[in-house]
């Protein structure tokens, strides 16, 4: 009933302490969590996904479906496979998916209710009523079904590394090492990747191999590893798992930098290797599969090769007297090892007929007087949270045995995951009863058991033949075995149950709690295609992707459908091969490194003056400035807006995109790109312009400055600049390569200040005493260049607020000095800084649109009443033809209007609907007629009531009409009047005086 | 993640590029003379075949140049790249290339990863 210790070179004598669910245990350096727990006779390690059944350690590797734990000492890392995670001193581990404790789990009631949780249960049960899914079912299911809890307060430092190589060898077992040996000191650049911390694979997991080239397996591994290590062209990556095989031989592998060590939070704990290779050699072996029988999930049931691996690799014999159940020849080595350690299996159950069983097996069993059942199977096992009794069926008789462990071998599957990810074609092999690689799609070679070759003797020839495409010497492998070379197996997927009780379960997917009965039910309900069946039952959809069970389910399904397995086919194996942490994928692209933050040259001043920032694209822009600690955003915006129209305000507009357009054909190019006509425009004047898509819809706007016919500067919206530049570039390269035009992004070459308000002229005269700012000398929409101190500046008369305004462009180096100079001059005129929210309010009062607010990709300039911007006499420009399409010229398109509340105290909210009803019915039975939506809504401090801009069907002809606007949380709608969208200064007197 | 050969820079990772949809769709010289239907076809309609496809790419995080490529959308193999001003390669050049991965039929999709 207890584990014993065996000498093992991979485990050091150094003891470490770990805690599991609060209790402290002794382990050794080199142990995995699983081997440490088995060493301490812990069999129960978790609760299952759906039924909360007690589960133990089933395997000894990446294929583990059950033993998933949470590592508290590593920022709560959940769903860690106990079978591969190595321990260190002070490691803190808890079990998952149980409450209040692992032994007494409340959720286990699901097991009693299990007859109702059959295949498709979620789809059938949680259908209605409306709203129940979101508010009741989903939270409930999420709480009771699931895995670990997400990590907390953790900032990963994981990194990415790139490789370009000639050959990648995946797996450093016998085949991988032999293949790598061929490349020693050749011209090929080779990467040898091993998932474990030791090389050797099968050689260190069992004693099947006696000698290689006269050396013991360990001597051969050491010799080979040293040769490879000293060969400059080969790099070895240990603790590294290849998770993904993409197109054009692109591989992704995850390296655990702190395997068996406590994580140092200041260092990168994971490295994601992105590998581009010319050739890939897959030699990552095989995975043992289980057999379905009654209660095949009880803690104590373990795969036979895993049991064997615990002995050889970790020096733990989990149980002295296990029962061995097999349908193939591979368990002989386990039997021999147990005998050599003085252990005596309780029984040996072989499904094969006595004549087909190896004579050596029969001899050992007879000599050691071990109970032997041939042509027999396990009917099931029973026990409370562990295996206690095992029922064996031989013919018509049943035998009950007492043992706490059952080692199962259902045969081996070549590990074809990566091969199928690479789009290779697989084929059913009757000799090994599994799929094996057939035709590769890329330059992929499979070796050893991955290729379906289970014969050690044939390995040497296979390697020399398959690697003959490389210019390397032949490798020689003279292998002597402790076991017969021939692999023999008899087909068995599920054993017969004694009774058909609803509570007796034989599992086909241990991770997702899918039983063989679920498969049958799904087929009865018509899900007879394997891909449908998989999704309906969630079979092999767990994080283990059914590594030990998916072939079994295909076989069982094919039997039910009375088809060949090759006709049923496989489901698609998708990357990643095993779960990988999001932290590894993100690498260093987290927080501020995920998307760069762009700051203007005035940023430090904004910080000092209590600016609250808004993200505009990557830019940090002041949203509003807090005048006092307690000032709310609404108060600040109302204050800023009123102050500006009374005195003056200044906005940091440096974020506006600026593109320089130069060249012989600049004028022709601009005429094609924008709606406006630029030919008659005088030099040193500017114009508000729009850019459309080919579909006629507005894409961006901005002010175009014309320096000459060969030189323009276009401003764009802050977030639209990269796209506008890319679009211009695209047309120049692809449609009009004959145009001689050069584009340059100059956004960051200038700090830009927009200063506006009735007192602006006086402030400007104070700052720049030598410049004539009179209306005649400096009219609206003109610009001039000046010398200013040791630099040059450009001043343009333009405004986005509707007040008298100027825009100043200065190299950013001098930006902050000038900004402060303007403030010291503006002090006596009550100049204020203002942010984007005030800018939006002021422009709405003036009826100016904002791209992305009034427009949404379905709005034309005609919809906005901006017909004056369209150069109708131009032969062509982007989007022109679309403006006369029948749909674009419909009269009832949504058009821009202004909204004014009839009751001046009402608030018009942004995003609300415009309807004809003054009140919404209590119960809405018929759709309510919808006229449009409010695109902008503000309380105007200058008009002292709420205002709105809206897009309304046929709005142009609705001036003076009354409608209603819906309001949040109210059934009574707000009565509004349709008005001219320009609320302030419709004659543009303030702009032009 | 495929490798793409930029005709100006050489082989680079796919992440450096952006796809620009079907190639050889020329913007009409006189849009005003086109019927609504013809203009609509130019603006809104593109081919999306399973198999050989002539498409545009731009080396966004590189030389920023546009170029054309012939790609088999079924195998994701890029069969040829050429500059914008170069002649469209004839379909017959690609007759002997792989039609689909894993023996899938050239029309439709499905699970055909198993050789019968």
C-alpha cells in the first residue's frame, strides 16, 4: 500500500520541502510535483471538470488529463501539470476545482446528478427564459465547472527569441540523439529541442534497451551529449516544448527558464522561441493510451509506461503490488523491473490469447507465482476516492482482487500532433492500431516511434535512409534489448460492463468528463460526423487535447457506426500542443510596451497644471484642466468653454497629423485625393478639406495649406494620420505612379498651439510685437512664416471654436518656451488652457463635425450639407463617382441637423434615438419608428441650455419640426426642435473680423 | 506565419507585411462614364477563390512598397512575387504546383487529413 524508493541518478539526495493544500511534504531535488506526491503516498490530487469526481495522477508527462494544480508560490499560476512541473524548496501548491476541501467537495453532488448531465446537457437545458443565461446560468456554470483561478498582480518578464536554422530536431530521445549525431561538425545549423531537463527519452524512462554500441544507455547518452555539446553547429535547448508547427517551417517553442528553481521575478521566467527552419525532424516519440472500463478514473489507475517511468526517472515505485492490465507486449519491461526490485505484482491481466503472449512473460509469471489471467479484461474497479478492489473478467467468470493500483496499457499512439499541425497526411496502421504519419506537406521528417516504427532494431536503417537527403556520414546503432523487439497488440478500447446502471461510468475523456455512454448518445441523436460529435460531447477538447484517449474515441465511434477507423477520420489537432501561458505569448509587449505612449513637448506643463489626460490614438492629450481639487469634469468643461468665448484659451494641438506633400505634380495629386478644388487657391492660403473613400464616405478631414502648386501641407485628425499617409502612398504607388510626388510625415516636427477667443489678437500682439495681426494684413485662412528668436515659426489664422483664432507651428525644441511666453503675456487677458472636451463642446456650438462622432463610415459630405467642399468641376477625385450612386443620393439618407430642447432644462444625451412618440409604451410589441440618433450632446454654457447634433433621415427638410429624443432610464421622451446645427455666430462674424 | 519575399528587400516574416486584397483591379480612368453597376463592381466586388490568387501586399514595416504576389489560398504557398509595374504572370506557370495540402479537394473544405 505504499511507495518505495529506488536509486535514481536523475534525483539528487538533496531534500526539499513543499506544501500541498497546506500540508508540508518532503521531496527531492529533481522531483516533479507528481513524483513528490506519489513518494508521499498522495493519490488524490484534484477534482474532475464536470462531475467533481476524485482524481489522481494518471500519467508521467505532458499528456496528463487529471493532475492539474495551482502553484500559489508562482503568482497563483493555475492549471499546471503536476507531472512535468518540477519542485523546489518552499513551493506552495493547491488542488483545484473543489470546495471546501479536496476530500469533501460540495460540487461532487454533480456526480450524483450525473444522469442528467449527459452529452449536450448545456445546449439542451439552458435555453431560456431570456436573460437567464447571462444572469444565472453562465455565472453558475463558471463557478462549478472549471479549472484553476487566474493569476493575480503579476507582471511577466518573459521574452521572445528568434532562430533561423537549417534543421530542427524535436525530441532528444534515442531517435533524436542518433539523428543529431549525424549532424555533428557538419555545415548544417541544428537546433535540438528537448522537453525534459535530461536527454535520453525512452532510454531513461525504461530499461527496454540493454546496450547501444556496447555501452550502457546512460554511457551512450553522456557520450553523445558531449559530442553534440562540443559541436559548434548544434545548439541544445532543454526544458523546451515545441507547441506549434506553422506554415513555411515556422515553429514556436516554450522554454521554462526556472525549471526546478524558484522564480526570480526580476528575470525572464519563460522564453518563447520563434524558429524558422529549412527542415524539421520530429522525433518526439509516442504516447501510451488507456482503456475504458468502469471507474477507469479512480485515483490509483495509472498508465503502465508512466508507472515504469516513475521508477526509472524519479526513483519512486508508487505501489509494490499493483495489478497490470495490458493488451500488448510493452508491459514486459515493467514486470521485469518490479521483480528485480523485489516487488510482486498482484496480478497480470493480458487481453491477448495465451498463445500470443511472449514466452518470457509466461515464464516469469509462473516462476514468481504471480496470478495470471490471459484472454481476460478488467471489468472495473471500486473504492472510496481510491482503487480498492479490481474486478477481472475471464470468459464468463469474475474475479475480485484487492490492490490499490492498476497499471493500464492500451497500446501506443505515435505523437502525430506536430505532424498534423504541419498539414501532413496521416494513415491508419493495422499493426500498431493507430494513425501514423504518411505524406508530409512541408519539409518534415518523422523518426522512430513518431513515424510508427516501434522496432529498435530498424531504427538505424530508418535514420540513415530518411536523412540521406543531408550530406552527412552514416550513423551506426547496435542495439541490444532486454525485451523482444517485435511489438504485438490485440484490439481493445472498452471492456464490457456487468450492469448498465446510470451511475456506472467508463470514461473516454478524463479531462472533460466524457463517458463512452455520451458518445453513444450523441450518435443516437444524429451527431455521426466526428468533428460534430467532438464539439457536442466536448470529447478531446480539454487542455490535454485527448492525448491518451482521442484515438480510443475514434475507434469506439467507428465501431458504433460500423465503419473503418480510416473512414471516420481524425479530428484536427490544433496548436498549441500543450497549453502555454499568455505571459509567454505577450513577452515584453505588456502595459506601456504594448502600445507606445506619445507625449507632446508640452506634456510636463500639462502635468504641472493638473491636466486630466485622454488617449487619442497613441497620444496622451489633455482632456480638461482641473482648476481646483474638487472640480468635476463637467464643471471644468463648462468653465473652460465660457472663459474662452469671453476671453481666450489655448489648446495643445501638437498631436494633429501633419503630412508634407511635395513634387512636380503635387497639385494634381491633391485634387485627386481630396474633395476640394485646389487649383484656384492662392499660395499661402489654407482650406478645410475632406478625404473620401472610393465608396464616397468621409474618411478624414483637415486643413490644407498651399505653399505653392508644388508644395502642400495637409493636417489630419490625431488618430487618422498614419492611415491617411498610407492611403496617399498606396494611390501614388499603385494607381498613379506617373505622378511625381513625395510624401513625408512631419507630425512630430512641429509643436502646434491653437489659440482662440475674442482677446486672442491682443495676446498675439503682445507675444509677437513685430507682426501685424490686423484683419487686412492677416485675413482668415491665410498663413505666414516668421523668424522667431533663433528659430522659424509659421502662424495660420484658423479656428475650430468659432472664435477669432490662430495656429502656431514651432519646432518642438522651442515649443515649451513659447507656450510659457504666451501664458505670461496672456495672464492679464485671463488666458486659460483647455482640453479636448472643451474643444468638442465649442465646435458643437459652432456646428463643426468631428470625424468618428458625426461620421461613422456611412456619411457623405452631402449628408453633412457640406456641398460647398465638393469640387464639382473637377473631372475626378477619390469617391466622386460614388456620390451620384442612387443610394448615396437618396433624399432620405441620415443628414446632419441641430437639436434644441423645447423645455430648456432637458438634457439631450449623446447616442439617444430620435422618435415621433412623446412616451415609450410600457411593453414594446411593435418596432418603434426610428428617425435617427444624437451624434453629439452637450450642455452649452454660452446658450445656457442643452444642445445636440444629430443624424436624422431626410433631416435637411425637417427644419423647425418637433420630435422626441429618448432618455436613459425614462419612458417619457424629451421634446426637441430641429434647428440649424450652427448655434453660435452663423454669419461667421467672429471668425473673420 | 509564412515567409514572404519582398521584391525589394528579400525574404521577411509575414508580420512585416499587410495584405491589400485582389491585385490587377485597375481604377477606371473615367469614373463618370461608367454605369452605376460597373462602378459598383469596381468599388465593392472582389474575387475570393480557393486556389491560385493574384493579390497585393505592402511591406508596411519595411520599405513600405506595394507589390503583387501569386498565392495559393489553399496551401498558403506564395508562388511568385513581382513589382507593381511588372507583367501579370500567366496562370499556366503554376499548373504543376500543389493544389491543396493533405489531399483536400480543391473546392470546399472538410476533414480529409486521413489517407484512405
